[in-house]
C-alpha cells in the first residue's frame, strides 16, 4: 500500500525555558495540521515518540494527556526506543497504515531536557545503556569515546577526522533557522574544545535540547493528490546487544547494517541512489560509523572522506545532515527521528529554503535514527 509524508512542522530546538513538554507537543501537532491543511477529525491515530517523560516528567500516560490537551478521541500510542523513539514512532505509524487500521496518521516526537540538572539528564539517558555499563560509571560520551578510540587506532586516523564532521554540520546548521547552534566552527575550534571523554571534546558531542517535530503520513489518494508529498519506500528496524562488551566489533553498528540492508532490499534501490540523508550524529564518531554501515562509504574510508568534506552541500552527489544533524541542530531525543524525516521531506519537495541542495537528481532520501550506543536502529527510505 502506497503512503506518503504530506506535511511537516517543527519547533525550534534549544533551551526553551518557557515551554513544557506538552506545550511543545501541542505546538508541533497544531502546526503540522495547519501546514497540511487538515482538521483533527481527519487523523485516525497519533504516534508519540518520547524517551524521558517517565523519568524527568514522572508521566507515562502521555497519550491520554495529549488527547485531553488537543480535545481528541482516537488511538494515541507512546513509543520509546531511547534516542530512536521518533524513528520507531514513524515506523509503527507506517505499519498502522499498511495494516489497514487507518489512512491518515500523525507522528510527533518531543522531549524536554533542559529543566533538570546535568546529573539527572545523564542518569535518564543512561537508562538506555546496559546495567553493567551503568554500574561501572560509563556515560554515552564514554561509550562512544571507546568506539572512537578503536576506530582511530584501527584506521590510523586522528582527531581532525572526527572534528570535520562537526565542522560540516555546523556549516549546514547556519542555514537552518530552527537549529540550536547556527555558528560556524573550525577544526581548530573542535580540537581545542574542552575534553569530555578522550578523544571526544565538547564540540564532538550533540547538546541537551528541548523541542518537538511532527509529520503526517497518509495512504488517502485524495490527500496525496492535494499535497506535495514524498513516498515512503521502506522503513526498517533492527536491534543488537545493548552492551558494547557483547558486540563483535566496536567500529560498526550491526543494527544499522541490518536495518539498512532490509530497507534497501524492500525499496529496490541502492546506497548510491541516495542524494540526501539525515544520519544519527550524536557524536562525531557516530556519523563516521553510520556512513560506512549504511553503505555510503567503504569500511575504513569515512575518516578520509569526512576530512575532504565529501558530504557537504554542493560538494558531491550525496549531502548529509543539511539540518545540522544532532550536533548542531540539537538533539531533543524523542523528536530527533521525526525531525530527520521532516528535513528529507523539505529537501525532496524543494521547500528547504537557503539550505536546499541543488542536485538535479534529488530523487531518493534516507533517514537513520539510533537508540543508545547502537542497540536499536531505524532506517527509512523515501522517494519522489
């Protein structure tokens, strides 16, 4: 059954002190309905991606709260998959449509992270790691630093290769009015930023963020004729061990590889067909691993390609993270996967404004959303 993304809305990402989690959620829902020229009664279900509401908000009955706030009565599902919550919500919403349960579904992802102290955020995020990793005091910067150290050692790369990812994504974010950080940076800025977990510095890491994003997907032929949309070619989820200790390799994420393989097989396209991608760059090393695991670059080549800025706007056939990625656009964890889809929607429908890529053959797009250190990965493919 053919279905399309026909609308998108996002709040700004950043430190949004004057808005609560449900303020942000309401804004995103009402915004996407307005942008899609839809009424609430045209929506058959809502899928809500959120990771930390139960921990930071003491609220696990989000669906009922959303129904109350929006004065709606329909199925509302809260989806949690760590930092992949938004991507998983989208995957399940698409499955809802393809199963025939509904024709038009709204997906919203939201997170409110800046109203608590750093220790609370660290503890909340580490609930997505293994018990043994938590017990020995590891954090996600520490886990990704272990992956980065092994990658640099294995392929004889340096911190400059990692830093180039942040530089590229800040360059893109400078053109995104909703991004948390719009400042351009240099490799030297990254190298001299405060150390977080060697070899990762502050500017190798995505920030703590607030924000919400929403998309509408539909299989209704009348709505698809009315709107400029993008077709969902595939959306796949894969899981792996939650613990780095139990993985065969620290320089690849098997869940990404498996989800990508399934998605490309379902869509009958190949990595070289993709011209726009939003990949999960929670840390600079994460984008390098993703580019290899998704099949864009050969194993061990991502560092070299990144330092040559091969995936920057107007540089090559593939442009990555035009939104600024998690690193510069911000990372409100439940919203990230939905924002990624929205960015690809804007690019493929030529609504991305100043950051619109100019490739004449912009036909296929990809989103890649990861939970934790790679325990979950969602890969979705789109076409026009």
